[in-house]
C-alpha cells in the first residue's frame, strides 16, 4: 500500500545538490490500471498501481535492462523525466521531483506515510506550496498524457 501526499513547490530549497538524488525516466504502458516502467539510477522496475489518490495498492517488480528496453518501446504518451532529491524531515523523507522536458519548471514534493492517519496529521513545512494530492493533473500518469 502506498500512502502519500503531494505538494507543489514554489521555490527550490537552497543547496539542493547536497541531498541524495537520482535521475528517473518512466513511461506508462497502461493508465487504468496504472502500469509503469521506471529506470532509477541502475534499477529497472515495473510498477502496478491500483485505484486511489492518497492511498492505493502498489506492487513493484524488478526488470532486467533488456526487459526494460523492450517495454520502453511500447509506452503510451510521453516519458516522464525528473531528478528526485531525498530530503530528510524526521520521521519522513521528502521526495522532491524536479521535472525535465515538457514539464520543466514543475517542482513537486511527495511524502509517504505508514498510515492514512499519519498522512492526515502531517503538517507540511512552510516552504511547501499548495497540496495537489487529489488533483489528477499532478499524477505522473496524467502528465504523461494518458
């Protein structure tokens, strides 16, 4: 189960390059249900996501580079490219995505939680902008054009 909230970021934090980060390339094979492939660093992953906005089923399976490449040729819409920065916020981690390509200039933070209750109790830091958890336009599958 994935439980997360999403927020737009109006201004990037200073010294962002000091945080651990990786480049992500992802594409979608299907929107409903959501089936995604992702290359993150040297990891290749196939992901199934169920219905929902803040809480939903998520299953990740490893792919070989060859399998990933084969599937990448079959994606619908446009690929999503972004750099993901991991910023600690005790007891959580902010995953700050800086989008590239067609979505350059979009900066979005995601925070994952162990329960829906924890998600609802979360008070975002002052540097976060508006919450977009329930706005489908900020789900990557929609941003891919599906």
